[in-house]
C-alpha cells in the first residue's frame, strides 16, 4: 500500500455515501488516500491530533466533509499548514446551507477551499490538481480528464446537429 497523499475526513459515517465520490476521483487519478471519521464536536481531541500530525505523516491535502454546524474543515485548517478542502454535506432541516456557510465563512488567515453542497467529486479533482502542481503524472491525468469532459460535451453537440 503506498503512502496516502490525501486525508479524507468526515464528521460521521452518515457522510460516507457523499464523500465516496471524492475517493472515487482520487482512485481515477491514481492518488493514494486514507479515510477517517472524526467529528470536531464528538471527538475533538482525536480531530486535533489528526490535523496536527497530518503534515509529518506525509499527507499533502486534507478533504474534510461535515454537515450541520460544520466546524470540522475549519478546525483542521487551524491546526495544519496543509491545504484543506471543505465539503458541506446536505443534512437536517437546513439541507446543507448551514454547513456551506459554516465552512465557507472562515476568518482571515485560515482559509478552507469550499466546494458545493455535496460537492465531494470536485473536492477530489481539486485535491488532484493541488498534488498535480508538483507531480507531472497526476497533472497529465487531470488534463486527460478535462479533455474527456470537453469531448463529452462536443459529442452531445454533434448528436444535436444530426
Ligand atoms: C455532522 O452532523 C456530520 O458530519 C453529519 O453530516 C451530521 C449528522 O451526523 P450523524 O448524526 O448522522 O452522525 O457532524
């Protein structure tokens, strides 16, 4: 098993069905990752220890997903120099808008790169793009992925004009 480059963290196992899309993208780009459940509220010490050790354990990027009062990405970002991507998870009465606001409205000095509500797929792509800045192989796979997207749109246009 190769050294994980991305830590995928989520507040609850109920977030797993959404966060799987991030893992699927990393699989596609050939990037090793680890997955853990660690809530900023239910297990704050575990979350702090995870964030504080992430850099020395060789991670390059952390993707953190949480719903509701979603403090997980921000707390992790406060405790690591690594880039943190936050995924607001749709849950409860406010359906993810609460999580979006909690994750995106970080104070100056502690950024979290926030994707859309349930946007775990984009979080995986963004993590690959960050890793790709220093890894030509990953960058080439991201490029190929984007070319595929554009071919897909063009094939739809072609069908429309037939
Ligand atoms: C958050 O509360 C989790 O990230 C999850 O999205 C939400 C609900 O958690 P569970 O009650 O399903 O464990 O902390």
